[in-house]
């Protein structure tokens, strides 16, 4: 019988029911949802057409996606065993993926190199052949004349650049060919080269009003009639129908796909094809209409020899009207007999599919849901302002009132601006955030502006704009943040206009977005943290920031627009954003579900393993503390904060308070304040910026090249750059000699990234120059802050080592074999990251203190921190590594062969060290690290009263709760999305078709309604296919995944057959029959590629194979 210790049985296999005493009864979530669907689990119910006032009933065909309690967990315990010997490297090396055949073919690895060496000359020759007559250079007779047996065939001198076959024909045959293609580009061969000619010059005339293109009593159009098309600006000869039943001229043009810029005597038109292209291009690229018009001029003539006639103003006028008509059409306003003028506020929006809407997608009795289920039906919103979408004082509302302000996303102007005028003198100053978000709202940058930006309210879950939830910001706008405005929200609402007030029965719970949380004071801010707020799942609260990132470029175009036009354009772009989210709901929720299930399983495993080494009595005490904290409503002043840890050593907070008191005493003594921001606050902000620079540098070194990660890094850099700009304005006040010093001592910054920019704090100035650069006492203040930084960092390191001892104790006692290694993965990673970052912080703070104070007795207490110093007092010193075996280094490699320690804060290992026979145990000569001798140490590792242990356990418990909530929220959002789509399909079929004697119009109205209804149902079928088994995409092999995708695609719409319904335009429900761009399909493909790169190790290989 083997003496090997048996594997410890897994504490629990999670199947959507976590036997933890969490703040809400999560075990009933699945049971409740199953009761809603268990009685009638079918596939796709046959469509039943409801007419009249038939009430909408929620579909019962929803079937929850497959859940797996083992999804995302390690299949064995190898991970922890491997990581036990790994150093805590700041630059962890990623294992290189070995793809099948990857790198074997040069064409896939270096496509441009292959093209340059092999095909470049051939491609150039083919382009030059187009300058001549090409394959038709030997023709002497017009082929069309020969085919029609004309007695005297003409000379082949004309070719069309838009026809597929660019053969040469005579003048008469060219006109004949293009009677149905009057906007093609024609070139004439002059026996030497080709030159562009207009079909009008060849004799082509466009006849309107008759399908036969012939009218006996026609009227000539304007002599200088021009048509803007995708291939340039054309001179066109127009004939209007002059028969007895002739339609107005502008209607005749519209019937032929030409949009006139005026109605009485049209002189300029834009083709529908061009307007579709311009609309889609502006929505996708945020390009301005001016640049598009310049493109048309360049396509028409790029030589500069011909006089260019500007059609910019007519094009702008037509484009604005086109946007508005599309908004009305997709909002169904053409189907109502009341007319467009009866459109209600917010009626033209693309609604969120997953937001809870009573009477639409909520189950019966949702109001009586238990305490553990209420979070499923709550609305999570985000608010933020964008100061890039400003507007200059151009035009006026009387000249440019807008075509539909208040009908979509922008708030109605009259009531909103009337309220703003009454608040124009409000001066609310944020006392929580060090860097004001209004840095540009009340400065010289706001001069000459009608609006300084916009503020928006968005859905935090779907990242979609809400109806009438975007308002313009004025000078002196109130921009309170969650921790501040919530205090007086009741009083503020009493002064709001009627219709804008929130019912007093509504419970409002404020929260700080996760990325912004670090900018707030940390004291008691756990009550506002989305990490610890019950019922929010994994919501990060940064949705509106991602929305603004996609719309910042729009500010260049809207800045100089008239006020009404700007409102219409913003509505259009916001609607396009919503439509992208609308059609992408299936993929978004599928990806969220996979990530949530994986995170939930890992967090449950980690938390249960963490709890296994803590006594039952202590767990019960901490659980009761957490429950009391979770159940208490904001502001949570009665319950004890389970996440807070008291710090008994000297801290930065204490030094900040002391410095503030000293400055207050100086001011009372008569000293004049230099700036509203005090010197101590200026230094504190500088240290925070330094901390932010270190954090972003660390992220940059660890971040891979995926689009999502690079986008997140760029967003954080932009935030840091803004903070640096605001801080540097104050730096000139407290460091007046810095400019001269930098001039005399220039330095070279390696990059333009904000994390690489020097801050020029007093510690970075030489001691002999410091008095000339800084104001008095500024270096002394920084020295105090640096001293506090050092003690805070040492205290954090000691706490981290205490936590490490707990984890090692747990590993030695419990880790045995398969999958149990996953239990400690999350905590180990977090602790090691903390150790790396904190050691770097101590090193920087000590270096700054040394520069400020010089050598002295303080060095005995705050010593140089080396990797071997960062160990538990029970651990021996680490084995010093030698230079390695000689001869293993390449000759051209610049490597120091001498034995040396790793750089401080770089190679820190918190896990047990492998020691060979020669190394011994180290116990004989063991010494206690100075970090435990100097200063005040934390509690011993075996002390279960340690506040740090309680705090870490509470945070681990909160992570489990948020992950479990996320799985439940995503499931509920999937159900709501499916129900909402069916409801919207029924709404389209029940549209009130107005009475009209025009049978063609009635047919168009009915066709459009049915088209929209079918689209909603098709989207639902597609989403349900994705949600049937979302975990399969990450658990099967590539070949199996491709087969699964092919099977699921059988139920999807064919993008080639119905490309108009998936295009990327601002659609209220879908894109029209006349919208034929495929941008949405492209975006869907890109989303698939991003997901595949994340889910598959060999995704890159597959992509290159497809390219080959």
C-alpha cells in the first residue's frame, strides 16, 4: 500500500449554487428562473401574429445556457507546483505558442516582402496598360455598330471606367449603352491618351417621369444641373415630365433616386447611393462632410486645370435631411396617420434590449421578488461629461432650430435650458477628487463657446445611450461626483423641472467607476466601490468612458456646426452606436457569460480554499460582519467596514494632515497663499502622479498587443496626460525657477508617453540648485511625505508576507493533485503583484529621501531594499546565484558575467525556494530580515485576529459574490433580450398603417414593417443559437468549433442575401432595404477574430492559413 497522502476531496463543485453565506440568497436564483421556463422548454415557437389591442405576453421558450461548475478550472495541480518555484518577475515571459506550420511559409510571415520581390513590377505594368487602350488597341470599328450591322460603323474612341468590360465604342453607342447608367465616368481616346468627358457633352439626356424614358411634352431642367455621385460630380441634362398628371419636379427626381437640394428650381442633386455612402462613412469614421466633398472634387478633377465648383453647402443640406429622414423611417413615424409632428420625446431611439422594462421583458410578479433576486431587475446607469464635444457660437437656434431635437437622445431644448439659466451662478467645487474634471469648462478655453460639452446618462451593462439622456453643458456647470452629489440629491431634485424628477420611492445607490476609484480618497470609499456593492455583478461603471472614446473624434466636425444641426448629427451618431450594440448583443452576452462562469468557478475555488485554513468561529464572525455591511443602505455609517485595515505606523495620510495644519497656521499668521491648491496638496498630487506612472509602466510591460488591451492602456494614458497637464500649471507657482533650470540643463525623454515624462519634484533637483528652483519649505515637505511613503510601503510588504505565510500553510496542508491548484491562483497572483509594486514604490521613495536629506541616521531604519530582504522572518536567506556555466553566452551578447543580485523590486519571490543538497537548509546561518526588525511590524502569521487576513477574506468573499451575480445577471439579460426582440417584432407588425390612396406607398409601408419584424425574429434566432451553449466555444478544439459555428449558422440570416439588414447605419430597428453597406458584417467578423484570439492558442495560425 502506498504511503502517499491521498488527495483531498474538492470542497465543492459549483453548479450555479454556491453554499456560501453570501449577502443574498444566490441559491434560489436558478430555481426561480427554472420555474419560469421548466413547464414549456421548447425550441422556437411558431410565430403568431397579434393584431389590434391584444396584450403582449412574455414568451416561454427561453432556455438557460448550459452552465459548468468546472469550466475554466485547471485540470490538475501542476500550475501551483510550477509557480511555487517561479520568481516574481515584473516582466513575466509568455510561453510561445507553437502553431502548426507557423512560420514555414514566407508569404504568410512576410507578405509585403514576397510582393516586393516577386510581383511589384508586374502590378506596375498592369496599371500602366490601363493608360492606353489595353486589349482593345487593335480595334478599328465600333463593336456595337458591327453587332447591330450598322452600314457605317463609328470609330471606337470612348470607354467607361465603371462598366466591367472597358471596351471602346463610338459616341452614339456609348450614349445608347448609358441610358440606364447616366452617372458613369467616360473617357475619350484622342489618338495619344485618354481624357475625361461628360455624357452630357456626348448628347445623353435623362428623362424623368416615364419608365420608357420618353415624354412628348417634357420641360428642360436647369442648364447647369449637377449630380453628386460616388465617382464624382457630373454635369447632367435633365428633362422633367410635362404631362397632365406630372408630379412636382422634386418628386420626379426622388422617384429616380436623386435627392434635390432645393424644391422649386432644383439645380443640384445627390444620388441615393452617394448619400448612403456618406452616411455610413461619417458614422464609421467620424469624417466630416467637408472632407467628403473634397474627395468628390478630387475624383472629378485632380489636375487643377479645370475650375472647381463647390457644392459643399447643398451637400451638407442634403446630408442633414437624409439623416433625419432615416431616423424617422426607422422609428416607424411614416406608418402613423398622426404625422411626423406628433413624434414623442425619445421615441426615435434604438432601445436597449437588456434593460428591465415592466410590461415588456420582466416576468410576472417581479415586484415581489425576494431579497436575493431584486438585483436582477435593477437598472444600473452611468453618468459622465465629455468636454470635447463642444460647440462654438455659430449661427443661432432661430436660423438653425434642428429637425428633431428631443425626439431621440438629446434632451428637449426649451425646458432644459430654462433650468440651466436658473443655475448659471452655481459654484460647486469637488472636495473629493484631486484633479478637477472641469479644468477646461471654466477657463479661457470656454470663451466663444455656446456649449462646453455634453453630459450623458447611459446603461452601464449594455453601454447604450438612453432616451433624452444627453444634455449640453454650459459654463459653470455643476459636475458633482457620486460620493458628493448623492448627499443632497433629494434637495436638488426638488428644483428640477417637471418630468425630470426621480420618484422619491426610488432607491439610489451611488458608486464610483472602477478606473476612477483610485483618484478618490480611500477613506471609507469601500461603500462606493463596485467591487463591494451587492447586486452589480462585474459591472465596472466605465461604459460611458468607452462610449466617449468612440465619439471624441466627432468633436472636430460638430464644433463649428449650428446648434440645431449639431443636435441632429449627435442624435444620428448616438443612434448608430446603439445599433451596433443592439445587433452585437448576442456576441457580447455570450462572451460575458463565458468569462463570468470562468471567473466564478475560479473565485469560488480560491475562496473555499482560503477559508479552509481559518477557524469556523472566526469565519462566522467575519461573515456576520460582511452581512451587516451588505444589508445596510448607503451611507453605511452604522456597520463596521470589513474591508478596512487600521494602520498603526506612520502613514501618508497623517503626514498630509500635519502638513495641512502647518500651512493653515502659516496662513493665520499672515502669510499670503500662493494658490488655491496648497503646497502640500501640490506635492501629494505629484506623488500620486508618480504612482500612476509606475502603474502604467508596469501595465505596458505586461500588456500584449491585443486591440482591447492596447485600447485600455491608451485610455489610461490619456487620463494620466490630462492630470499631468493640470498639475504642471500649478508646478510653475511652487517651482518658479524650474523653467530656467530646465533650459540650462536640458534632458532627452525617451518617448512621448506620459508615464515617461519627468515630474521635476524637488527631489529631482540637485541640492545646490534647489533653493533657486523651489519655494521655501517645499523640499522639507516632500521629505516628510517620502518618509511616510517608505514606512507605508514597508508595512504593506510585511502584510503581504503575512498573507504569503497563510497561502504556503494552506498549500502544504491541502494541495494534493488534480485541479486543487486553481484554488490559490487568484490570490497568489494578486499578492505577488502587490509585492512587486510596493517594493518599487519603496525604492523610489527612499531614493528621493536620500536626495533630499542626504546620508544620515535615518538610513539605519530605512535601509536599501534588496530581493533577499523580502522574506518572512521564519525564512532563511535565499541562495545566491553564481554567474552560470562559462561558454553558454553568445560572443556578441553584452552580459555581465559577474555574480550580482537582481534589481530591487524586479525578481522578488514570495514562494518557497528550491534548495539543493549543496545549499542546505539555511537554518544554521539564518538571519531575520531588517524589515521585521526596523519599524513596527504587523501581526504574526498565525494570529487569526489579523485585520489584514479579515480584509483579504472579505474581499475574496466579495469577488465570489460579484462573479456569481454576474452569471445570474447575464442569464437574465439573455432572457430579456430574447423577449424584447419578439415584442419589438410584434410592435412592428401592429404599426398603424395610415390611409392613403397611393397603393405603392401602402405596399412600401407594409413591406417595411414586415421586414423589420422578420429582422427582430432573425436576430433572436441568431442570439439563441449563440446562447445555447456559449461554453462550447472555449472548451472544444478548433476544428470542432468551426463545425459548431457552421451548424449554428444554419439558423442565421445570410448576410449576402440580406446584407441590408445588418449594415452599419443609424437604424432604430435595422437598416433599410436601400442601405447596402456591409460595415456591420465586417465589425461582426472583427469581433469574432478578437474572441478567437482570446479563446484559442492557435487562433493566429488559423488566421494566417486563411490568408494563404
